[in-house]
């Protein structure tokens, strides 16, 4: 979760810092300003990274929050595909793995 959050954070910083880093296609159904997408990715990256850190410290609420945030990150990255197709698909796969790992890991009481 921390890795996926940091990668979203870096993608957000890159999109905010320089709009020319990504190639945007025209006439896409979900067309937004690249700077707006950068802020969305930056904020989600920070929140996901903080939830991942809480998960490492043993917070049980972080599992539920992590599943929800990873699902939102998958949706955001799906909409990010026209701007950075390879990177978005990699982050979708990472978030799918995070959801799987959080749902199948034993609870702290079972360890």
C-alpha cells in the first residue's frame, strides 16, 4: 500500500509540475485538466501512504480503509489511462494485489 501510494504521489507531482510530462489524448470521455488529475493523484497518494503506514503499525481499521482506498485508486487510475497508459495499468494491478492481500490476510487475533 505504501509503494502504491508513493507511486500515485509521484505521478501527481509530475502532473502538477509539468503538464508536458504526459501525453493527453483529445476527445476522451473523461477529459479533465491534467493539473486537476495531478492534485487528485497527489492527495490520494498521501492518504494511501498514511493508511499503509497505519496498517504496518497494526491498526485494524486500516484494512477496511485500505480496501476502499485501493478501490478508489483503481478507479482514478482507470480514468488516468489516456494520460499515462502503461503507468495507470501497472498501478491498477498493484491496487488489485493490495485489495487481495488485505482481504485474505489473517486478522491480528488469528496470528
